[in-house]
C-alpha cells in the first residue's frame, strides 16, 4: 500500500513540475536571466528524473499499472517544461513566434531525433549478428555523423547561399585551411532571432553527407565582415583539426570505458544480490551513471575542441579581437548575456541543458592569453581518478572474496569426476 502512495505522489509531482516553473517565472519581480532560467529548468529536470526513479524502484512488480503511466507523464512533463522554457526565453529576447511555427519546428526536431536514433539502432542491430557489437556501433556512429548535414537541413529550412563575393571569400577561407567545402547553407531562423554557425559532414562524404557550413541569416546582420570571417576561421578549424572524426571515435571509446569502469563494478554488486527491488534500483543506477559518465567526458572533449578551434582560427589569420567581438555579439544576440556577478553556469545546468561550449569569459580569456586554459583538460584531477580506481578495486576484491567458493566448486566437481 505504501508503494502505491509513493507512486501516486511521484506521478503528481512529475505532472506539476512544468506548471511550477511557470509560477516561478511569474513570481519573479524582475525578468529572470537566461542563466537563472536554465538553472531552474535543470533542477526541475533532475527532480523529474528522481521522481521517475523512485516510482520505478517502488513499482518493480510485474504488471504494475503505474509504471507505464509514470513514464509517459514524465516524458510529457519534460516536453512541456522545455516548451515553457522556450517561450520564456523568446519573451526575454522579444521574439514573437506563432504557434504554427513552434509546432512545425517541434515536429521537425522530433522527426530528426527519431530518424537519427532509428537509423543508428537499425544499423547496430542489423550488423551486430554478423560483425559483432563493437564494429556495429562504430558503423552506426559513422553513418549518423555522416548524415548530420541532412539532419540539420531537416531541422531548419536551409537554402544554399547565392553566389556572391562573400560566398567566394568564405569558401576561400576553407580552401586556405586545406578544406574542400561542399556547400554553404543559410538557415531560416529569422523568426527565432538566432545567430549561430556550425559545420558537419565528412571528408569522404558525397551528396547530402559532404562537408557543409551552416550560417543563420541573422548572423549577417549581427556581425561585421571581419568578425564573420573570424567565425568562419573557427568553423574551418573544426575540419582542419579533425574534431568531428575525433568526437565519433571518442563516443565509441567512452562507451567502452563506461562499460569497464561503470557497468562492470556495479554488475559485480548486482549479481550477488537476491532482492528484486534492489536489483531494479541498482540496474537503473547503472544505466544513469553510465549515461552521466559518457556525457561528462564527451562534453569535456567538446569544450577542449572549442578552445582549440578559437586558437587555431588565429593561426589561420583571424584577429583575436575580431573573434572576441564576434563571440560577444553572438552571445548578446542570442539573449545569453551572462550576469556580471556570475558569468559561468553551474555544472548541473551545463550537463542537463547540454551546454558543452565554454563560457564567453573563458573563451575570451583564452584568446587574449593565446593559450589553452586549465579548464580545457579532459580527464578529471588526479585525486578523483585515484579515488575512483580505489573504489573499483575494493568492489572487485569484495566480489572475488564473496564468490571464491563458487569459483572453487566447479574445480572440486571436476576433480571428483576424475577420481571416479
């Protein structure tokens, strides 16, 4: 009975979370900053996940009617929370978007997400029986990363940039970096007032998978030409430094590391437990820590790549001052200007909201000093690594000690058979 009450409480908490966010926004005497909105959204997302976690732990019985309902409500609650967050951010930036435009963008995003995930798993499950799980995962990553230009074109209404002296100058900047650029696309994001640039595609790609540069149309109104070319130098550096390929390889490597350093130690604990509730709890913990492990390492890799691209843009001929001005203008145009007293988001917000890029302050400082900052390192500090390794060794020793009789028993049976 207590479990049912806990599940109903978790269900109610999950359902009310997005509306609590709305009430929090309305209760603020002044308009909340982007940092405050992101921090509040991140904490509510964590609360949503914890409630779902508790519900799954208390509803481990098979056929429990609350399990599916709680999962569906949690998914809808998260989508609604991010919808309210998006509306709040648009209000801060004085962006007026019709419900039709928002619906179309949501459908496109959902379709692109499902399409890329579906394509990945289709490749993995199709190839795994023939080549093994690791080659299948690698093939899935290669195909999905290679099809990124097509995914971006689905997400946004993109059109090729018309021939012009500026386009030739952009293509020339990539050529000077030793990069053969396939196409320059303009993203129709005027109604969202977004200023951004990104590159994707493969050196060996063809058709929709060839190397492409995507620029928002608002970027041309935001930046001067020297600032725009500094941004182009940054994007060309991603290709020149092979960042896209490195991230793909890192995804596979981090997956393997997560299996060894997360799944294996927790698996040792799970196989020695006979309580079904605790098995469910530890299994969910295993999955959650695995994902967190992968997110943290990949985010730190992306942070390092952003610093590298900034500094390499200077080597390619961009002015540090021009790139700094461009970063400041883009940050301001996107309504993400940090607070004067607190210019960096906390780690929880960065992970939950997917903010892998360094802060504006960190990037500007690195450009002024012309060197990689301490925060660009990928591995955590040595004391953290030593502490974690100690925990893993203790778990391994405990597992071996707890199961030494199980390991010896088969040998005794074999010896007994030989004696007969």
